[in-house]
C-alpha cells in the first residue's frame, strides 16, 4: 500500500479519464444517430420526463449524501454516522436504477427497443452503460460496507471510499450530460 494517497489514487484518475473518453465516443455516436428513427418511435413518444426528473433528483441527492459521508469520514465522526450516509447513498442509487429499468420497460412496450432503429441502438448503447456503472457503484458500496463491518474504518478502507466517492460524482456528471443531450436535447431535436 502506498503511504501517499495522491500516488495511490493516480491510477484511478487514469481509469476515470479513459472512462470519460469512452463515454464521449458513445455520446458522439448517439448525437449522430438522433434523427435515425427509421419511422419508429423517437424521443417525444418514448420519454417520461416525470420519471426522468425523479431519477435526476435521486442521483443528484446521492451525490450530496456521498459528499456528507466523505465529510463525516474526514472529521472522524462515528462509524455509524458514516455508514448511515453510505447506506442512504446506496438506497438512492438503487432507487435510480429501479426507475431507469421501469422506463426501459415502458419504452419497450411502446416499440422502443434497440433493434428498431439506429437511434434506439445508440440510446441503448449510452444510457444503460451509465446504469451499469451505477450498478457497479452500488455493488462497490455493499463491499465497502461489509469491509467496514469486518475490519472497521482503517486507512485502506478510507482510501477505497474516496475512490468510490470520486467515481460516484463522476457518474452524476455523466448523468447531467445524458439528461441534457439525450433526454432534453432528444426531445427538442428528435
């Protein structure tokens, strides 16, 4: 284990930047396919903005709660207080995933499936990719919670949590891009 957290976290920053490039490519594909509906349903027919607003609020609130968990850890508050904020972040993330899956099933019921058009293929290449990242973030939280229960808040666990918090904030930034470009932009230009 590295003594300097800055050195230890550098590799994680490299991963994050490569993930950002990957998301950038998938966003570019989506943008080029936005009008390629092949006569099928487009954004205006498929999107439920009430659900999307709820998803956005869940994910942005989870960014706040993971930030509070980070501050709690930094100021060495009780382990129970820290775990409360991590579990709340997990619940908010799971709520986001449930709503997203519900939206995907509602879209499929309206004929909005990936094989229907280039637009829908691009949509289902981008949005579920973000959902998959949120899923892995939730699994990561579960593993950290288990590790904290087993060994407590040791330095290595704190460093792992800082990486998780960075990852979680990154996912919120990606979601803002998805909401702006995919949902809002798709509704305007699609």
